[in-house]
């Protein structure tokens, strides 16, 4: 049970990271320097 908890929190963190990365990518696409 504890191991699955760790995996779930890891996946949640990964999703948050990829979401932030995509947000940044979209930002650069829409607002080029």
C-alpha cells in the first residue's frame, strides 16, 4: 500500500511538471521574443 502511495504521488508530481512544461512551451509559441 505504501509503495503504491509513493508511485501515485510521483505520477502526480510528474503530471504537474509536464503541465508546467507545456504551459511554458505554449507561452513561448504564442509570445515569441
